[in-house]
């Protein structure tokens, strides 16, 4: 499971040190208390690919972190996404959901909520993702304190 604050995408090996250096300084938000809420799937239409739990409390703090990371990455040529930031915890990625099961999966997620789930976040981690036929493997590169 992961809560993505800013997806960067592919970075050429020679640019990695500059990206890590730009992201490494602490973020001035302080620790963030988040609570989870309703569940859902991405995309909103067609076969489900991602199962998620939305952030019900703390989303504005996560958005501030997202914006700060965008500001740090923009001088390096990484433009922000055009769609609005949507704070959510990714539970799973799914492939090849049969058409008959897609509606049932979508309905099950839509009627589920994680109203008692809370956590405190005191750092962000920059991960390197290495894809393989069995799925991606993630390697932490740097922790960014929230102080």
C-alpha cells in the first residue's frame, strides 16, 4: 500500500542526484494526522485498475506537501500534472477484471469505508521503482522529514 504525494515518473540515472538533492530538505508542514474515508476504484469508467481508500482528514496538508514538491521539481523540468491532486491510499493494482466482475468490484468498493483508520505521517519517502513481470519493486532513496 502507498499514498502517493507526487509521482515523478522516469528519471535518467544522471539526473537522480539532482532530484534527490532538490527533494531532500525537510518540509515545513510538520507531522500530518490523516484519517481515511470512502473507498473507490480508478479509473472512474471502464475496467477497474486501482483500488483505493480516500483521505477524509489531512488532505489539505497532503496537498501542501504535493505543491511544495512540485515547486522543488519544476526548476528541474518536471511539470506538475494537470489534473487536481487526489489524496488516496492505493490498496492494490488489479489486472484483467472480467467484465461481469467489474461492476460488482466497483459497487463493493463504493459501499466500503475505512472510517476508523487513522495514522500520523512524519516523513515522506522518495522511492525508485523497478518494474518486472511480477510487478514493481520499490527502493527507498531518501526520507524527507516533515518538521
